C-alpha cells in the first residue's frame, strides 16, 4: 500500500513544438508506504514536473509510474498535491476552501463544514474558519492548503516547496508542524525543496537530482532520530554531503543557463 | 478596550470629514457653473429661450410632467410617476440589454474556451464587430426591430456582447493554472472546474469590462430614443427641441446626467460588494 514506483520515467514538455524541453530523463525510484522522501536538486531540474507526474496532472512521455501497483492515469484524491504558490481560492472562506474537495463529491454543506472544521482545528486555524485567504499570513495559507488535502483523506502528500515563500522563523515552525501531522499518521510524503537544511531536517530519505534534464544522482537515507538537532555533528555531516553532491550540479545548471542566455542574445 | 473603541470612531469621523469636504467641492463646482449661467441670463447676455437658466427649468418640472410620460401629451398624470416612467423606460432597456448581452457573451466565450473549432470559426468575426460603437447599430436595430423596446435593447446588447465575449475568452485563458490544477487534484470534473474555478475567477474582470462599456451602452439607448424609439429620456430631450421647449430639453439632460452617474456609482458599489476579494487578492 502507498507505494509509488517510477520506472525509466521521462518527461519532455512541449513535444512537437519549437520549445521542447526535456525536464526528466530516465528516472527510476520508488517511495515506500509511510515514507517521508525529500527531493532536492538545482532549480529547473524537473522537481515540480516530477510531482505533477506523481499527482497524475501530467502524463510521462516515457516510462511508467504506478501507485499501489496500478498505473497512474489521472489525479486522485488519494494523492494530494500542495503547491508552492498560494492556491487557496480567494473568493472562498478558509473553511469553504478546506471543504471544497468534499463539496465536489456532493457531501452536504453542514456535514462537509463539520469535517473541515475538524482539520482546521488540527492545523490550528479554527478561529480563522470564516476569514478569507488574503486575511491569512503565508504560513496560515499553507496550513489551510494542507488541511484541504487532509480533509479528503489523502494517503500521499505531494508537496512542492510548500514553505519556500515563508520567512525563516515561520518555515521552521511549519516544518515541525508538518512532522507532527505526519508522525504516526501512516501517510506517505514526497516533499520537494531546494533547501538542504529542510531536507536533512525532514526526510527519512533524500533523493538528489541532477541539473536539467533531471536524472537521479543519489539517494541518501537519513539515520537520525527525530526531533533532529540542526546543530549536531550528525546534521552537519549530512549537510556537507548534500552541499558537496549538489555543488557540481548547481554549477552545471548555472553554466547551462548562462550559455542559453548567451545564445539567446546572439540570435536576437 | 477604550483604545479599541476610540480607533473606529476616529476613523469614521475622518471618513465623515472627507465626505463633507468632497461634497463641498461638488457643490462649489456645480454652483459656479449654475451661478455664471444665472448671472449671464439675468444680465440678458444669453438667449434664455435657447439656454433657460437652471432655476427656470427646474421650477417648471410640474409643467413638463405631461411630456415625460411614455405616450407624450395623452393624459396628465402625477408628476413623480411621469418622471419615473421616462427614466424607467430608458433604465429598463439598458438593464435588460446588459443582462442579455452579458449572459450571451459568457456563454459564447465559454463555448469558445472549450471548443477550438467554434472559436476559430467565430472569433475573427467577433473581433471585427467589437469596435463598432453601439450607436452605429441604431439604423439596423430600428429596421430590424421597429421603433420600440426591441431596437433599444438590441443596441445595448451589441454594445456589450462582442467586447464581453472577447474579454470572457481572454480572462478564461488567463486564469491562474494553479487554481485549475488544485481543483483537478481535488477531483473536480471539467464542469465543476468551470463552475467553481473559472467563473468565479473571471467575474471581477468581466465586471470591469462591463463597467467600462456601460456608458457607451447608456448613450446607445439615449441615441436610439432620440432618432427612432419614441419614449424614454432620449426622446424627451429631442421633443423639447422640436417644440422649442428648451426647459424640457435641459431637464431631460439633467436627468440623463444624474441617472447615468447614479448607475455607475451603483455598479461600482456592486462591484465592491460582490467582488471585494479582488482588490485584496491577486487573481
Ligand atoms: N507546464 C510546462 N510547460 C512547459 N514547460 C514546463 C512546464 N513546467 C515546467 N516546464 C519546464 O520544465 C523544466 C523543469 O521545470 P520544473 O519542473 O518546474 O523545475 P523545478 O521545479 O525543479 O525548478 C523547466 O525548464 C521548465 O521550463
Ligand atoms: Mg519547482
């Protein structure tokens, strides 16, 4: 149960157009049930693309992805994707945002609001139920987005740099909050970030991608008890390992970008 | 507690002061125009038959009431009723036209959003027709619908329909993909996405376009009433000229200005009320 298996997955955006981009190339890895996997890699390496594929919003151009042994053919409330950008509907109150998934399934208003309130309480936003998203801070908005995923009973949380836009304090707070929710829940998490500390703090396992087109560079199990001490020597060692693994990739990504820009300006 | 109470009362007193100052400028601005008008008339510098001073055409509202009725001069009915039937005739046309035009535009735009073939077939034509001023449709409208409500409503309809259709498709294409994807992840069908995401997301845009085109539509109705349709505020103004009764013309003009202004204010209030989240959120 809860097992995601990617086999030789390739994704090319804009196939058949002049703006063809290979985002992922020949990616094979799997996520076990209940595992907290963090994906890191240079920006533009296809991390968001990977989550789109896992959620079923997009189909791979090559290879296969299965969930619980079945090929993924489309979005499924079992696997919820939480975006980096604010994704609450600004015209709905917080509670109606959280209850939206149930509303789509035809759950009566009173019932779905009761359910939503339960999850709002879990993420500490009960008093904000009737506020609208613009009245919430960035951290609160992301918590509401998480509540929205939980409200549908998602077994797999796919999170695309959900805390990237938050300040350091809030980000740290949100990380422990996420661990609190996850621990003992049996839920599977695939969490994308480009923050090395975030990866080392959260993950059971860190999957490292190369610069575009993203390929699997390494997979590192994090063997530290939780809650983790971010200034311990152990933590420092993982941090150093990721920095070292990523440095060459980031440099490559930069060089490619510069090259692309140079070519671009020359064509113009 | 005391501080908490003082803050709103100070805010509202500030708002009240702002309102008084603003109202003062309005009175002064209009007052100057009326004052100059009255003085030049009193000094005999202008022909008061052509430009009757404001106190005159306002004072004669009662005498003009018979002309403001739907069927001018047939029966004398109470003043207020008469004024309101002329206003009502124009208002009804513009509101029905706006309503029908908006509904049709959103429908066409949505179809074009989903059916590429439909869009490719219709949008070049719609794009060509959109820039035609509503008033330019009047001759065709009168030929097609005769001299009644139909022609005036048609003018408003075409005035809003083409532009709003283009705006609908354009706004739909620009809905932030993250909202659509969020809905898809939560299991929304295409129809649910349309209803729960696309429509609410584009509503503020449509309202802005509606408001921008409202004045052209309003003028279209008045022009139609002037040249063919025999009732409503536009007809009142023309009737005054034909009978060399400039008191009536000016009264009509004053009402047209006032009603147009109030309608725009009303649309503005509605926009704030219904779409309040737009100013605070990026959509
Ligand atoms: N919807 C899309 N259409 C076309 N190209 C895309 C799309 N999404 C991402 N890409 C391209 O795929 C590449 C990888 O992007 P992304 O997955 O967002 O990387 P990351 O999340 O790691 O920064 C980029 O070059 C990006 O331009
Ligand atoms: Mg990304």
